[in-house]
């Protein structure tokens, strides 16, 4: 996952929206990249994308 460090704090780039975040990322599965392929296992998404894109898709796949 692309990252940079400033003042001793590591920042990452969200694989879904490209925003910069710090701390722990989230697994973007089941969201796919632009080519319809799963993201590499080292790619992570920000909390916002996890809440608005990833989790709703996971709930849809539960087929309750």
C-alpha cells in the first residue's frame, strides 16, 4: 500500500477514493478495481469508503 511518513506519522492512500488517511486501514473486499479484479491483499481503504461502499456491498451479498 502506498504510504508516506511526516513527523513520525505514517499516512496511507485509500485504494478506492485515493484520500490520505492514517492509522489502520480496512479490507476493501468485495469491492473490485476498475478492471473488475480484486485488490491486492496489501491494499486498504479508508474508514469512509469502508462505511459507505464496502460494508453495504457485504450486506447485499448476505442475501438475507
